[in-house]
C-alpha cells in the first residue's frame, strides 16, 4: 500500500478485490474449521467478517445435498447465534470499523467527483482553444 503526500493511500480496485477475496477465504476456512469438533480457531477480524458475511450463501448454504434423505432446515439466526456466544464481542470496535469503511467510501466518492469535475473543466478549456 502506497501513501500519498496528502496522507491518503493509493490503492487500486484490483488490490482491493484481491485483499477482500483473501479475507473471505480466511473467514470461510476458520468458519469451516470451527464447525468441526476440536479446538476453535480465532482471528482478530472474525467478528467483523462474521457481521458482514454470516448470511451469505458461501457461509450458510441454502441447501445441503445428502444421501441420508431430507434434512430439517435450520434457522439462520439460530445457527449464527449459536456460534457467537463463544466469541468475544466488541460492538464498539465493530462500529469503529464500519465508520472507517463509510468514511473511506465517502472519500473515494469525493475524489471521483473532483476528478470528474476537473476533467470536464479541462475539456471545456480545450474546446475554447480549438474554437
């Protein structure tokens, strides 16, 4: 990650995509491991990622193929709630992460709008010079 002179980070969309897919993969691996018996794996970002991905199909599939016949559907909220009590919960930290993400997205939008306005202004000046 490269930091600009103005204190902002220069990150491409591809870098964000690769980072997010790695986070999803780590979250899924830990979730799958914790569903099995044995010692539970922990991760500093597990609670944040769980709040984002807990209802996604790759974590909680809507249907499971089985050769044992039909299985009673489980309630998503009950199964997700069953995992949460053993994990340390810190809502203030989760909220801070959400605020940081919201600010980051707002900054990206502002930068995009500023760049678009600048390009429009430059285009108008070029048209004036041509005329």
